[in-house]
C-alpha cells in the first residue's frame, strides 16, 4: 500500500521521538533551564512504538528515524532498535543524535539493526561547544563520530545549524573537512521553533550566504548524489573531495514543502503532520484505549490527510508551545 496526501506527495518516512529528555541544552533547541520532563507514564512504551511502526509500514512507510530529545538518553534504546529492525517493510532505520553518548553504543546499535546516524555538531572548538550546548564536551561528540564510522553506521552525516555570531565563522572549517577527512556535512538554516529557544532574525543565516562563503574559500560546488537520504538536503561536492559532501537544508529561504514525505511522532504519542505547524493528533489515546492496529492505521491515515500544503514562516507564523527537543526535529 502506498500513502499519498491530498497534494499528491507520497508519504514514506516517519520520524519517531523516543524521549523528550536530553543531556545537552543547545541554545537553539531549548531554554537554559531545559523543558518540563513528562512522567514516563506519558511517554510511549517500546511496544507502543513498535505497533505504530508496524501500522505505518502497512501504509507504505519504509523509512524510520529515531530522534529525541536525545534518543541515546533513553534506557534500552538498543532493544528498541532490534524490535524495529525486524518490522517487515522498514528498509531504512536511522537515528539523529548529538553523538556525546554514542561511543559506547555504536557497535551494539549497528548489530541490533540500525543502518546509519546523523550527528548534530555545530562547532569544532571545545569552548564554543560548551557555550552552544551549555554543558557538553566536544571530545565526546568527536568520539561518537569515529565510533559510528567504525561500526559501519554509514554514511555518517554531520548536521551544523549555522548561527550568526555563534558559529558562522566555522562554516569554511567544516567544508574543508569534507575534502580532508571525507566528512558529509549538512548546513541547516535555523528555524524559529518555540519562543523558548534563543532565536532571532539577527542570528539567522540564509543558505545562499553559506554557499557563497564555501565557494569563495574552498572551491566551487558540484552537484553530488548521496547513497542514502530521505530528506530535503541538496548535496554537492567540492573539487578534490574524493568522498565527502556538503549538503544544504533551507526550510525558510527555499522551502521544500512540495516534496515533504514525512510524519512525526512525539515521545508522548502525538502525531504531527508538519514540523512547522501546531496541528497534533493524540495517537497515544488510540493506542491505550483500543490497542488496535486497524485504529492506529486509520489515525496515521488521518494525519497524512491533514498535512498542509506548506508552512507559513514567510508570513511570520511560526509554531509555538513545544521546543524543538520536544518535537524531535
């Protein structure tokens, strides 16, 4: 079965937040004091997550990404990966992580069936890493990257949210790593998610400006294809880069709503048809009242039908209420 929304977009990708907790406090993701942590009874169990993924697969979802908070902060995450890797129809199981807890878990995750990871890394400077994350250690994230590569969780993609006055002066440094060390770096425009994050127009850097900096300092960008990718990034390769790529995700200046292929499930069981809209459906209530795969499929279908044609950031209408860490990105 293949699910298509009301605007003709095939929906084949589900992002599943498995926890609202995180060991970091990144400035663009949550306020300094963190966010209210829900009681674990409000968070979906592994069995409930598995039921949702099975129902999604029956609707044509083939790709699942685990997010958080920080997904590796949830106890038993390797067991969950093993459960989801066995779901028929899911051919790509991935994870987005800050990497600081990954070094000790990468091998076990790969053995359990995880295919690959994206790692959020916004700076290569230890003092700045601590400033942006408010409490993290750069060495832990770098160790996570190396462990992921060694475990075969490839391609390991590095996500850099570019912020003026925070880390924009490192854009070129990251680009050079795609040539020197074969990194796959993705530059992401900062999004105004929730008033709790440290976001302002002065902080925002458009992708076109980032591309100009790279082309002038490192070399021209040539279109490239990634072996695996489910999302909106456009990929390029710098001359002399044998393997590494640079990717660009521009949700504001060049939005990709016309090709959006995803649904999101929050850790407390809310389906979000669009990251940048406030619409949520309470799937947890369905799971706990009926425990019916048919009811779950019906609710997933309803969420697909509710996907908007596009976001409204250009009209200065941004989602409020949840922080990025609570949605799962």
